[in-house]
């Protein structure tokens, strides 16, 4: 089965290539090889390969920059996604697309269900939500949108790698303690995507996927430190201070609570997602092995 991955050099794109199944022929394209905002280029490449699936791991993910560069965010996360959906329709390919917890405003205090009304707080979330809506319009029966959150991986820039660096460089760290969510190892998400590609069952149109459990950025940082010290990835045991978001202003407002309810994905896969701390430990082992 032919499968195209867009955004191949991103965190998810790289993890998808790491754990691909032998049953699949993967064609992975970085942004410089296949720019999803370039309809003509994307169509030429995709029509030539005639994939059964396109996994769109390409996105404008700079949440804070999006506030001042909304044109760029919408160009990739909305127009680029529209291009892919139209090409999928023409070529009969199914689209697996990744979206975000940032489509929600965080006003709930129980996990967000797939039926909950999105209400993005910023440009990034709005551009991703418009992308979702366009896919549903163009490919109502042959697409699957997977919302995820707090993604990290040994590849690219992310919270885990930033914390590890700062824990070595600084004498004290301050991390926000009033945003609640669930970290997600991109490798686990990639695994789920491949299971969906290989399942014979009909694709669900919308799923929520994160690792299991609930935490804050502060507790996540504390766990990163504990596990990294245990594994010898860092040597300093610096104090970590819990601070409110108001002490760490960012251009984009973030949801205070963005835990996603994973009932549907657990039904489809027939098992529970793995707890985020166990996944964090596995990622840190991988980082250690490859360093
Ligand atoms: N990271 C998170 O915490 C998080 C949370 C929730 C949801 N998500 C979603 O999960 C998905 C994967 O995220 P990620 O963390 O893997 O993102 P990432 O590491 O930032 O990777 C995104 C990739 O998309 C590529 N890209 C950007 N514009 C493109 C274009 N016009 N055409 C083709 N490729 C383009 C980028 O290429 P360049 O490097 O060349 O720009 C980059 O390699 C995204 O849909 C994101 O919205 C992420």
C-alpha cells in the first residue's frame, strides 16, 4: 500500500518514518520537497504516486508567532489542508490529518469529548479548526482528523528537550502550574496512525489522541527532571518553581485545561493509551541510547 507523509521532517513526520510497517510503501516529503500550499506541485507529486493514504503531518506550529503571522498560519493550516483534501478527492486517497487541543478554549474541567464545541483562543487554533472544517466538507467519508496535544519527541524542538537543556544551563527554573493537559510522545501517536492505516474497519472521522493521564507543565517538568537524573541525562538537580501563567506572558493565549477524552480511539484500537510518564521514560531512554 502506498502512503504519503507530508511534513516528513517534523516531530511526527520523523516518528512515522521510524516505526513504519513492512506492509507499507512510504513516500515521505519534507516541506522543501512537497509544499502543501503549492497546489500544482502537490498535485503533480500525489497524482504520480497514487497513494491509498496521505498522512498530513505538515503544519504551521509556531503558536506564538502565528499571532503576528496569521497569513502564514492560515496558508498552511487551512489553505494547504484544503489543497490536500481536494487532491485526495480527485485521486481517491484517504486523508489522515492531525489537529490540536488548541481548538478548545479550556473553559471545561472534564476531558474534552469529540462532540464538544471548539472555540479557539488564538490564531493557530483558529487556523487548525478551519482546516478541520474544510476536510469534513470535502472528504466527509474518507478522512480522519486526529486531535492531539503537548507533543514531544527526540526530534525537533519541544518542551522536553528545552527543559533538559535549561536544567543543565540554569540554577533555577520557573514553570507554569495552572495549565492542565496531557503530554504526548509523537512515537505513540505515530503507532496509532499506522494502526488506523492498517485497520480494515472504516476510518472514524474524528478522534482525540494523547497519552494517558493528566498533568500540568510544572509537574511535567518535575518528572522530566526526576527521570533524566535517574537515567544520567542531566547531572544538576536545580529547584523548579511553580508559577502562574500570568507570570509567563506569551503572545498567544493558551487553554487552561485541554485534556482530551479518548473513548473513541480506545474503542477503535481495543486498548487504553499508555500513561504519559511511562511514555516520557521511554522517550528519554531513546534519547540516551542515541546520544
Ligand atoms: N507540537 C505540538 O505540541 C502539537 C500539539 C497539538 C497538535 N499538534 C499537531 O500535530 C501535527 C504534527 O506536529 P509536530 O509537532 O510534528 O510539528 P513540527 O515538528 O513543527 O513539524 C511540522 C512540519 O510541517 C512542515 N511544514 C510547514 N509548512 C509546510 C508546508 N507549507 N508544506 C509542507 N510541510 C510544511 C515543517 O517543515 P519546516 O521545518 O521546513 O518548516 C515541519 O517539518 C501538526 O498538525 C500540529 O498542528 C502538535
